[in-house]
C-alpha cells in the first residue's frame, strides 16, 4: 500500500502550480527536489528601490502541518534589510502563529516578504543600513549567487542571466581602464595646464621687471 501523502505536501504542490500560473512580481521560488517542505526563493530588486539590480536568495521551511502553521523565513544573500541565515520575525512567519491564516499560500508569503523588504519598519531580524550601502550589496549579490550551489541548481536560467551580466560588467570595466582616450587625455590636459601656468608666470615676471625698471628710471630723472 502506498504511503499516505501528507496534507502539507498536497497543499505545497497546489501552491507551486498556482505560483507558476500566476507569478509574484519580482519573486520566484522553487522547492528542494528532495524535500518539498524546504523552498528557495529569489527576490529581484525593483528598479525604484535601493535593491535595484540585486538578486537575493532566501529559504522557506514549512512545518509538516502546513497550512495550519506558518513557515520559517530566512534570507541568505546580504541585502541591508534583513540579517542573513536568521529566522525573520514577520506576520507571515512562524514568529507570529497567532496572526497566521491557513488560507494564505506560498504566493501570499512571497508577496508579503517583498512588501516587508521594501519598507523600513524595524522587526526581529531586520537591520538598518543606508541606501548607498544597500546599492553596494545589490551590485555584489551577483557574484555571490553564481557561487551558491542551491541558487545555480534551482535557478539555472537566472544563473545564466547573471553570468552574462557579470561578463558585460567586467568587459565594460576593462574597456574603461584601457581606453586610449582615458589614457591619453589626462597627459594632454596636464601638458596644457603646465603650458598655461608657465605662460602666466612668465608674463607676471616680465611685468614685474618692467615696473621695477620704470620706478628706477623715474627716480634717476628726479
């Protein structure tokens, strides 16, 4: 006799199909192939936020009696909003079972997580950081994710997109560093500035000599 499928497994399979048919903006998610109670998600930073251009890997751990109890939520990629590898205290997480609604799905959880990420209200597991520092972390997230085993395994298409972006970024940086205009314009500017400076000094010195001679000449006449 085949083992009975748990209610959590059935519900998560249904949520997965719903998520594929109706994706959550800026967030994708995949279950661990060997454990459907563990999911990994990726938040793509919205363009109008300090997370723009960044990709943030995280993890959801569902209890066996899901959907009657909420999951644990973790953020893995440094982001400047939440601590990494720490259970996050959100109204949709296991920190607040009293506010959990069994009707909420994985899509609801991911949408709620994105909403919390884009605001600045403090909570257990949140951190304070400037928008500048968050943008720096967004730029660094690409390299971090392509070296993460779970990221590459579960999100191969996104991994290729990021690798292409990294190659473009490195090529642009290399071209900028070895640009002939950048290399030659600076010496030319320096030479021009030096010529102008020397000319001004020489004209000033000539005027000074002329004034001295003029004064001496007048003194001799008197």
